[in-house]
C-alpha cells in the first residue's frame, strides 16, 4: 500500500492518512462513503496513475483521483467477486470497476477524466474489517489457487 486518502464529504478534497479503520459492511471511518451499501472503498494502482500522467502530459497525484487506496503493483481486479486482502485483517470484494470522477477535469486539468478512462481502479466492499496502513501488503485473490501479490 503506497497511499491512503479519505474525504469527509462529497466535493471536498481528499486528505492523505497513514492508516484508516475499515469497518466490515460499513466503509472507511472518516470517508464520505462510510455507511453506504456497497461502495465502501476504492482502489487504484500506481502504474495506472503513471500511464494517466503520461497520457495527460502532467502528473496525476493519487489523492486527486479521489480513490481511497493506491497500491504499487497491478493489475487490479475489476471483475465482481474478486477478493483483495490488505494486511492480515482486511478482506475486500470487488463490486465493479470504478469510472473516473467527472470532476477530474476541474481538479487536475482538461483531459484528466479521459486520461483516467480504463484506469479508474475498482470499487470494493469490506468483508472483514481492521486497520489499513501505508506499507501493508496487498494480495489480489482472483482465484483461490492462484493469488497474485500486489504490494
């Protein structure tokens, strides 16, 4: 895990945190989607941010995309039902791929939403709660017999 961001409300900039409590079936404590039915946490990869930055011609910072978690590796699962383990405690399940936020052009610059197209990450629900911290190991469990590690 390379970064964690939360936003207390809609249309409010995200803020980086070193750790966050993930509540099973509820969401990330302190985030705008805490208490939502299925949109508990969003995840993206640093390689996708780098590709979006190259396509845009300027840096796309992790927090500017409004995703909660950024991991160093990839690819990230987008298929519903795929599971992602974060650290020892937290288990997430993919709900759907995440579309880029429509406000990206306003916050990052013209063309940012297009640059993030197909690089938006995934929306997940929290199956098992715990604390998520920067530096935690992230394992994508796309199939139980063939987990792929994404630190």
